[in-house]
């Protein structure tokens, strides 16, 4: 099978981008800088900083690794109830292998900007590997992912965050009970989605059979005792804000005896799995993805 992480080379490689620009991009991605401020500050911090900043903006055409017309899968958008959520109804991207089920199920939780093309591709990658995948769009009650990350980030930031997390929880429950689901549920997510993966592992307890958060914030220490699923935790080396939460998280996991494995990927940035920007690091992304597939195959079988 071909390497489904391969992507055309970006205009600038990761090694050509100043770490200070990466740090500014992290601020921009998390809504602490708008696009104009990000570009201006990047231009001021180093020679060529503007070009570096522009190279970091996502190019989603490069991120597609499994086509929506791939004969191995079937994909469609679905609507389902979400009581207690933003509007009471949710929409998501449902993908499954093109053969009779049931299949082990994996919820795919997006970043802080809605269901963008990269996350849809992750759902297709899972389906191509034999899983039933659902990627909810947290922005669907307000019109859905708007087609660009800036507007998506603004829309998501305006939502009631407790209701948004309820929408993700309802997506997990809908997927677990889906006719094509084996009843075994895994959860994975990226950035905000990684944080929410940890939160769902705690709030859903034994209903989650395995979880694999990518560079997500740790749950509150008091909530860790409710986690029943084995965790596969992926961190980037250069991600100080997220990584600072790990010692307390690990200590709580040890107290509760929750099975876990944590991997810190050398030389990587927050978002290293996202192959639409130079933050992507092929070797680390491929290794993390293969570990995730193995984790789900082991615990969702």
C-alpha cells in the first residue's frame, strides 16, 4: 500500500522556518493573534519572516491522501440529534469501508476551526484501514465549516464551549450505537480535538474502549480517575504550553492505574500530523499514525 502521508513539498521546509515564527503561528492557530498581527509580527522578528509565515498557512489540496472517490470507502454527511448541544442537531462526515460491516468505530475530533479538509481526510484514512469513522463538525449548528480556517476559528471561539463539547459527546454516542458499528468505540483528535479526546475519555468512562489524543491539553486531575480506556498520547517536542501539563497528568494516571503510553516526537512542532503546512513532519506523523492504528486494532477488535 502506498504511503498515505506523502505530500508535495511546501514552498519552505520546516528547517528553513525560524522557531520564533512557529511560535507566532501557534499563537495565531489558538486565536491569540489574528492573521494580520501574525504576519506583521513574523515579518518583524526575522529576515524573511513574512515568507515563513505565509508558508505556514494551510494548503489543504496537499493534505488529501485518500480521495473521497476512493473505491475502498464510502463517505457521506449525516445528521443526528445532539440534545443539550448548541442547537440540538449535529452534522458529521461518516466514512466506512466499502464492504459489509460491522466495523470498529473511531470518532475523529477536529481542531479549533471546525471540520476542515484535513480532518475529513483523516476520517477517510481510518475507513481505508477498516474502521467506521465519524468526524463531527462542531460548527454545523452555525452553518458549518466556512471554507477557511480564520472564519472557522472565530466561529468556534464564539460558541458555548460546554455545549460544543456536548455535541462531540453526542457524536461519540451516536457512532457507538450506529448500525455499522461493532459497539467498540475509539476516539482521536488533534489540538482542541486532542483536548476533547481526553475529556471524552473521562466523561464517557468505559464507553470508550481506546483513545489517542494528539497534542491535547490534559484533563482536570480530578477527572482522570474516571478514564477507563487505554490512552496513546502523542506530544510534539516544541509545544511548551501543552507539554507543561503532562507531569500532573501522568501522576494522576499512575495513581488510578490507567494504562497509557506517551510518545514525545523529537524535532516536531504542535500540529506535526497536519500535512497541509510545513509543521508537518513526515517521519513523526507516519510513526504516530501507525501507532494509533495499532492501538485501535488492539483495543477495538
